[in-house]
C-alpha cells in the first residue's frame, strides 16, 4: 500500500505540480494499492477529503467514483482497525457515499 500526500509532496518540493508530475497513473497502471492522505492538517491545512477532491480534479480519468471507493476500501483493509463492527460500518459509509 502506497500512501500519497499530494499537498505535502508539492510543498516539500518533491514535485512541482500535481497534474503533471504525480505518478498516480503509474500506480494504477502497475496495479498498486494506494491511498490519498494528508501529512499534517495543522501544517498543510488540508483534510483527506480535500486531498482526494484535489487529486480527482487533476486526474478525473483515473480517480473515478469507483476507484476512489476502492482506494478507500483498500486503505481500510490495510489499517490496524480490529473492531469488525466498526469496520463494517465504515465499509457501508464508503459504499453509500455520494460524490
């Protein structure tokens, strides 16, 4: 599982812009599981939802609704969450989310 923190990547100089430099398409093409995250809300002033929206704006052909939902499910399944009831509730929330 690869974690992607778009705003942090730009702010730290790892890439100059998200729409050209980001390897997201390579991740999808290689079949890698990835999640879009945020490094630090207090420093970068971006929530995870905002980061996902930003990347979907720059990469709409890649981050379709189904891909975003699958990405979120992959992240959930890669987490350390042990409470299966809570996990099931989160899965339901992801499945029912309206873009």
